[in-house]
C-alpha cells in the first residue's frame, strides 16, 4: 500500500496520517467506519484529482469515519484490479479491524451529487451507475463496476473477487455473478443521484483474452477462488 501518495494532500483537509478522516461532527450512533479501496498503477495525475475531490466530497457529506487505501501493483505483469481489491480488503483490516464498510473505487471516477451517500446498506450497492462518458445512461442492467459498496460480512460471504482476471475486462461481471448468487438484488441510487464523472485517459490496459471462459465458470469456481486463496497471490513491498 502506498502511504506517501495518500498522505500528499493531508495538509489540504483535516486528515490523519495514511489518508484517514475521523468525523467528530457526526453524532449518528450508527456511524460507519469505511475503507475506500483504490486499485492503482501509473495514474498519478488522476490520483491527485481523485484525492482532492473525494476528501472534500466525503467531508461535506458528514456521514462517516473513513480511510482511503491506495493498493498499488508494482510489477510489469498485466494489471489485476480484482486481486488488488481483495488485497486492499485484507490488508486494511490489519490496519484497522473496526472497519465495517468497504467501498471499492476506481481512481478515475468522481461523484457529483452529495445525495449519493457513501455508506453500506443491507444489500451490496453500485454507486456511480450513470457516467458522463456514457451520457449518464446505465449501459447494461448488470453493471457492477467502478464503485461498489459492500460490508465486511457480505464480502466474505461471496468470497471476494476472483483473483484470475489479469488484464482488462470481466472481473466486475464475475463479481456480479457471485453477489447475485447470494443476494436477491443489488441496490442503486436513482439516475439523478448516481451521476459521476470519469476522468479521461488513454486505454493502456491489455485485454484479458480469457475473460469469456473465466466468466462461464465463475459460479462453480467462486468458493475456491477469491479471499479463500488470497495469500497465495501476492507479496507486500515496504
């Protein structure tokens, strides 16, 4: 986890070291302790925008205690976003065992409406369903990528994300299948609320050519591929 980058904006808002914000103004007895997990590699310009916008957005909402965890893949292999999200879940709990809500968040997506509250609910929830890139239209009904909220018990129940999606594409659809298997539905905010911006960037990710075959076997593999075999998939660098 890259603490230097998440610390870089601490002086701009009232943050603790490591990108943590403890909300002393919210008096809600059920205030959630939220980890925002951001998979990352070579997007520093996006990251600076994301950190500034997100900290300001979340502090204005005045709803939660939170910490942003930047999970950086520091090798030359194909980017494995889903594996990074699993790692972020596991490692963030080592740092703060009190975390009870997780928001998996791409670094290039910025929320627009303060009514889109960044908390977990009784069902997994898709945030930012309506992006400016797609003219604020839900591009397909099972879309479940970009920004997802899910609590600890829910994420453990579905065994997290698959670790097998090296390269671009498929991991979000795989995750939707896992969630659909365990829950009746996913939640979304209305289209007027769940509007977000996508920061433009060139596509530099290699396509995952195995994604169709992996998706075909997603459910049969879900109990053995995910959090359950995570410790076999990575090492931490200081």
